[in-house]
């Protein structure tokens, strides 16, 4: 496992823990293809974050 590997539940747990604090401050979350998954996107929307996530065409067939 490399430093760039993201465990699937870690980003969602971060949003659940810090969501209120940062969302109220107008923070925009930026993320790579590793974060462009429905559970994480849903968590961001539920906390009213602004976000920009990129994805590879082959990752979402």
C-alpha cells in the first residue's frame, strides 16, 4: 500500500467528523478519481459542501 492509496471509508468519516465546522466556512473540497465515488459525494452533499472531484472515464462505466 502506498501513501496515495485511500481507504474507502476514511474520507467519508472525515466529512462526518468535520462537516459542520468547514462547510459553514464555505470550504470547497477538491479531490481526485479516488474520491469520486457515490458514498463520498453523497456525504459532501449532505453536509452542503461545495466540491470539485475529477474522475477517469474508465473508472465509471
